[in-house]
C-alpha cells in the first residue's frame, strides 16, 4: 500500500456529497405555483383544481396549495400545457413554481 492519496477520487466524492446535500435541501423545501405578471409580480396563487374542468383555480396566498417543491415544479409543468395557461401566456401572465417562505 502506498501513502499516496488519489485527489481526483476525493474531489469526486466531495462533489457527489455536495450535490446530494443540495438535492435533499431542494426536496425538503415547501413550494407553491404562482401566476406571475410580465414584470415579475405575483398576481395569484394556484389553488385546488376545479372539479368539472380539472383546471387550476387561482386564489389568495392563504388558500393556495403548498407541497414539496419538486411536486410543485411538476404541477407547474403540467399546468403550462393546458389551453387556459397558453391563453394567459398570450396576455403576459405565466405560471412559475416558487419556494414558500
């Protein structure tokens, strides 16, 4: 056995550990989906979906749905595919997942 330390291996281990910790922080964070204006201001928060159409209903912050940020990112991606979101985008509004503070 040699006393030589493989620095490239150590560097990869540190990098992997750092990425893993970062991923855990992002998963543990709470998030929500918001309707943003073109200037970056929050217009409304996503609430529970409508029973009949399945489209999202926009509400105040107190009534908004909150959950893990990773799920909110997926929800925002799904909602962006709906026709109503495409119409809102033409009007200058867009959906964004955000961290809840």
